[in-house]
C-alpha cells in the first residue's frame, strides 16, 4: 500500500505546483494599473490664461493629469485616493532655470578649492531635497565640476533619492583666464578649468565633449563675472565668432545654449550668435533689450542673490573684489530687470541657487514683483515661461490634462502675497507626493 500511495502523493504535489505556477504566470501577465489620485483644489492658478479656477478636482493617474473638472459636478469613485487642498492655492511645480545644485553657498572663493567633485555631488543630494521641498520640481543646472550635476540627475531619475527634475550642463565653457576658468591658484600650478576652450573649433570640440558625457544644455561664459578672480563683469570674453560656433554645434546636437553675460556688448553678441537664454543680463542696454525681443531670446535675471552676497559674503568666503563688483552692479541689474520687462523681452525665472542657500529660491519672487512684474507674471516666469525655455512646455509648466503631474500648493493666495511662495505646503512630482 505504501508503494501505491507514494506516486499519488507526488502526483498531487506536481499538479498543485503546476496550478500555482499557472496562477502566478497569469498574475504576472496582468497589467499593473497606475495609482489614481484626486486633488480637491480650492484655487487653481491657470498660468496659461492668467485666470484663477475655483473648487476644481484634478485627477492624476500614474505620472500624468487625466482630468480637471468642478468638484461640485464630479463623482469620485470610492477607490480613488483624495488629497484635500480645498483651502489652498494649487499651481504647477515651479521651475528654476539657473541653479548650481552641487555648489555649497557657504564655501566660495578660496574655501571652495578643497571640495572634490565627489563631495560636490554628495552635497548636491541635500541641495536637491531642499530645492524639491521648496516647490521647485524642475531645475536647469548651469555649471558643475566633474559632471557632478549629471551624476546627480541620473541618481534622482533612478529613484536613489528625492530631488527635482534636472537639466544638466556639465562644465561651463569659457576662455582661458575668464570667468569660467579657475584663476585662484598661482602660475606654477598651471591650473586650467576643463571647460576652457579658445577659438571656434576648440569650442566646438568642447561642446561635443559635454554632449558625450551627458550634458542636456551647454553653458558658456560670454563675459566676465562677479564671483571670479581677475576679470570684469562688463568685459566681453568669448567673441561673436566663437559663440556662433558653439551655438551651431550645440543646436546641431539638440542642445540649447545658456550664456552667462553681464556686460552689454557680450549680451548683444550672445543674442546675435543665437543663444537660447542670457543669464544675469546685469548691464543690458537698450540695444540688448531690442535684440532679445527681436530674436525671442529669454532673459534669466537673478535679482535676489545680491542680498545674500552683500550680507553674508565675508562669512561665505567671497573674494573682496567680488563683494566690490556686486556692490557696483547689483542695483543696476534690478533696474535693468524693470527696463527689460517694459521693453517686452521674454523673461524666465532663474535664481543662481548655490550662490545663496538651496531651498531659498522662492525669495526671488518678491523682487520680481518689486521691480515691475505682477504676481501672476512672476509665477508665469517660473512655470510656463521657464518650461518653454527648457523645451518642456508640452510636458510641464501648467496644470493641464496630459501633462506630467508636477503640482504644488501654498496655504495663502500668492496673487495677493507673492512671498507665500516661500512657504510651500504640498509638493507632487511625476504624480508622487513628496511633501
């Protein structure tokens, strides 16, 4: 009897195993449905029209917005997770088009020399978290050593830690001895920054190198700078011919070009060369404003960080000459922001985060309004305008059906008090709630 029972027992186990395997295979083949959430929004800023919509239900499936309708006329299925922001103002995730996430704002000048590329990338982990928590779900990082910004971007995309969506540039390109070179060490070190490229063909080659190692955007230094040693912010550095070569090569490779430029001649030649945006634009003149409007070039003017540089500069290690340069051009930049706005130039939000502490990006909104923008215009600069500059307008920048669910909320009304954007209470990126 034992001999007859053993095969039956084995047969039962085999049949059971086959049934379990079949069930498992069917379960594995079944599609995994994305999580559905619905946000009850008291006020929604429609940045495309400049209007405010009240009591709206925003439905998110997976990463995207799938429906927007009045709460009063929409039935919510029982299985849908509801997020109640009925007492808040809801708006698109903010975009900062000029950041340096791997830069430590407390280590400028000579104190920055001891920071390795690896350490900078690790610092960027905290900076990315603070930036995301501040409501900035997308940033353009314009200049980083050792491709630390590229590594940071990839780690965030892989889900290793939270942070904003990053468009990285790698090294900023510039002339030898210019703003994008390392001029802090004496001659016997023969130190030259890896982004230095003199002459049109060397500049083209450097664009190709940045693209090879993962840069999404090309950053160039058209003029001198405030925070570098031995050069004047107003002095043009790259020639028109060099900038034309860079822009042609970058656009051929599908990369946009952001030009650091303080001085009037460098700004005008950068626009003539076809750059996509001019950063800082501190000393822009009437000709530069007209050219920017004519060519549709975006101006990205960082008019908050003057406060931090002048108040915290000595403690943060800024060079004495940098503090002197900032005192000379800081207010001029703010006045020219107003002039560029009145002149009809296209303007996108960019703050130069990394010069000041990451996460304080929203402090710039106050100055944008003080120097001429309405609160809605300032918000548009950091949403739909910045998305347009980055080439992401079809995916980001407004709360619309089909776009990625990058959504933030503040408790107050930013159209009444724009400083409320420094107190973001809710953050969603790609349909995932982070705050």
